[in-house]
C-alpha cells in the first residue's frame, strides 16, 4: 500500500477537496474578512476559530452563529480566521494563533499520532461526506463492482483516500484489486471525459457540481459501519483544561448556528453574503445547491461523537498504515463539552 503522506501535507489538501469550487471559480479567488459586529461585552472571552479554507458556504453554521449573535450571547468575542493557501491545517492551532478549528476527525487523529495534543469536542457532520461517484448509467452498482475498474482520487491522502480505503474494505477489496489514478482535484473532468470509471468526491461538492453541469451521476457511500469520523470542532487539550467553560459555551453557540442553518437555509445563504466576497446571484444559486446537499450531513445537530466509531477508526487507520505512530484515540475525542 502507498504510505500515507505526512499529516502536515494531508490536512490542507483534504479540506481543499471539500471546499474547492463549491461556489465556482470566481469565489475561489476571493479573500474575505469577518463583518463588523457590535463591540463585545466587557469581560467577553476572546477566541479565534480557524477554517481550513477561504470563505465558503460550507462554514455557514459558524457564520450564522456569529451573525445571529449566538457567540456574543454566550459571553464570547469570536474572531473567524480563514487559512491561507499554503498554511498547514493544525499549525495555527498548535502555535496558539487559533483556539479552535473546523477539521475532520480522521485528520485530527492522524495529527495526534504524530504527537499533536488536540481533541475533538463536537461533531459537525454526522455523516461522512465523501463517496464514490459514477455516471448514472454506469454498470458499477456497488463497491464490489470496482474489481478491475479504474477510480480517480486526488492522491493517497485526506478524506477522499480514507473513504476509498473504507469503501474497498467494506466490499472485501484492496487497492490492488483495481487501478487507482491520482488525478489531483480534477474529478469532474476525469469522470466526464471517461478517463476513469468513477471518482472519489464530496457529496456536497463534486457530486453537486457534476449534476449542475448536466452530468447525471450516482453515488456509492461508505458502509453504515464505516469507521471514519468527519468534520468537527477541534481544539487543544490545553484549552479544554484551562478554559473549559469557554469551550463549552463555544460549542453550545455553534450548535445553535447549525440548527439555524437547518431551519432556514435561505436565510443562511443570505447572511453568508456578508462573509463570502463575490456572492453574486449565480454564486448564490450554487451556494443554495451546496447547502441543500450539506444539510443532510449535519444530521441532528447534537454535536455528539460516536466514541465506538472513534475506537474503530483508530484500528482501521492503524491497519491501513494511515497513522504515524501509536495513538490513544480516547484522548483525542470527548463529549464532555456538549450542552
């Protein structure tokens, strides 16, 4: 099996896969700043929340929590910080430039296996967002049909790679049973030109874009018992020990933001225009489609981690040679900060 890329290389590129092109190329070139908010109340606890990508509709729950004043009501003064193009996923968090970070659980576990002292404190996506995408008329009906076929994925790293390994394992296959092409983030072109039989992509990204471009597709998702934990709110173990009440307040306010997006998607797109530069009428339509595909992933917005899933994930990732060393999964995740 191809060795896993180092965690520092993985983290940035995985969320690029989640976010790249969600609102079209026009937005991809835009930067953004947090809209001005009323001054925080005296005594409000300052916190910086990091995002692994430029301003994007995928972060609408956190924009909503900020715009609706949920953070201020919780006694927090939250700054939203989007990463630069060459910034590692966990670097700012580990160096104290950020207090919390939106990132996937599997990547966090990988970072912990490399020595990072991080912990996931609330689940954002209840469903893993990556799937195998095939043309609607493909004779690939299940993962078992991949034997001898060609699948495109960005590379041997990140969520697309983890999901492919999980799908294959669920079907009793290994990477040696098929041809895997490393195609970068060109899934749409690779599938529409017939260069591959299927691609790994995000349900709320590539699948949406292919459909919008007029290419009917089907998705083959991970097995129900797949051991991968997805997007979550993460922080350092030190912050949970030094400011547990602040972490708890932040989680509660963010979950309110998730629920507000589920209840009012149109309103979420509207308010996100203050956080995402260049949200034109066309881009808003793309954002609406992306958010419609994202909401089912959010589930019940409880934030609760499935601890048994994390235990299985640690075993799966170790067996798949995705970890850099031994790691105690129970130190990397907790439900203790949920409301």
